[in-house]
C-alpha cells in the first residue's frame, strides 16, 4: 500500500492578508478602542474634513453621521465640529430634528400625504420643484382612539408605534378636532413630569435612549378658534410651545440633564387679506404654496401684553404650511421652532374641524 506524503504547511500570509486576519480575529471592543486612541487634534481634523466634503446634500452627509457612530470620542468630536441647524442651516443628526431651525432663512421641507393608510411623510427639500425627492426626516400616522385622534410621530416610516425605539412623540386632539396637545418622547427640561394618561403607560422595557426613559411629556398646545356662527373667513389658530434653547440644547445634547424651562412661546396665525378680484382670502407665501386650501396658514409671534416697547417681531413668519398638489404640502420653519414642533403643528391642520368651518 503506497505511503501518502505529509501535506506541506501553508505558506505564511502576505502582509496585507496578515492584517485582514488580525482584524477578523480582533475583538470589536479592541477595534473601537484603537479608533478612540487617535490624538484629539487628528480626530478633530478627520471629522472636519469629512464635514467639509459632505456638503449640504444627502446622501453625502451620511459620512458625517458614520463618523459620529464610531465611538463616544468620535461622537463628541462630531458635535464640536458639526454646527446645529440654528447656525448651519443643515440637518445632520436625528437630534437636529428637535433643535431650533435657522434664524435668518427658513428650513424648507415638504409633507407627502397618503390617504389610504393615513400616513404623512416629512422630507427636507433641496429644491423648489414638486418632483424633489428630498431627504426623509420623520413620519406620522393618524389613529382613532375613542373620541380622540392621535398622530404618532416616528423616525421610521415602517414602525409607527409608541413602543418603538424610533418613537419621537405624538399629537392628540379632542373630540371636535379643535384643540391639540403635543407630546415629546423625552423631557423638555430637567425635572419635567411625564403625562399620566393611559397611552403613556403602554411602554414596555424598550427605551428611546439608554439614559432618558421613554414617556410622553406635554410640550405644546394648538387651538383653533370656534366659528359657531359659520361666518365666512379662514381658520384662526393659536399655539403655545416649550421651545428649546439654540445654544444649551446642542452643546449638552449627550447629557441626561441638558435643558432648563425656557417658558412658553406663543404663536398666532397671520390674518389673510380679502382679495376683491379673486374673491378669496390671500396670504403671500412667496411661491411656496400654489393651491388654495383652508389648511394653508402662516404663524407669527403673538404680541406679549407685558412688552409695551414692542420688541416682539410680529411680521416674521416662523412657520408656514400650504398645499402645492393633491397630496403634497410645503412646510417651512425657523427659530425658535424645531422640525418636530413644526411637523406636529402642521399635522393639526389636517382633518375636518366641525366647529371651525
């Protein structure tokens, strides 16, 4: 019986192959620690270069988000390099959706409505074209819960439930659809009390953040004035909101206790003017709204009775919402509102208001 030769030993791996084998066998925690050991100056320079190459458009800016996901040190470096929406006019991280928009120019967004499944998708617009695909930001779905209507707001268009990690908050209306309350999934400031409603107790052990427990915290109200005499005219609405601070929120967004109560911000709708030739109520949307609708509105700061000097600017439009197609609406907001607050207010405009029109 012939003897079989012993197998020859495998040749040593090349240098590139050796590194691949080492990386494959390395513990993920060791790899993360290796990235975290970069010099602070080098780390900041890397993130700064990625931020500069990302530009203002998506999906190029996803590289900045990837840098922030490496580890805690990279996330802290990204926070110091990437400026908040109030300063940069850009939405980069999910936390940007709950931070104030820019002061000078509004953040231009649009909402796509799907009547079949009662969903609403919010996108960041890149152009004024109605064909603009934009960048998906948030989604909402309308539910009927007894005499109330609720809009669940989520970061995930496929998972619109309060038990989801993507849950951001909700909008809840009364029976008439004229008074709404806005709830945030996270406390608006340190020491805020969660709502004691039954819906807020549906959460299980899942959490939005490992540091902040999930819940429903009331952060605003939207009210539509009754029109019991059915007089001809547009809707009248008022909003009272707990708006975040542009500086404090961003710099301390990684901490559990990061906000102080700022006091409510009161908004009212800008009164339209009657156009004799067109025989309709008109507002100047500067080309952002093209279809007449009772849902269209512009919000400005309400006059403060305790401000006799008149320092409150009642002319600057802080939020405008209007129709451009059958299921397409534009939504432009600016400081002190966040994208989440502007989206919630805009959702309140959908649906029939029995006592208002």
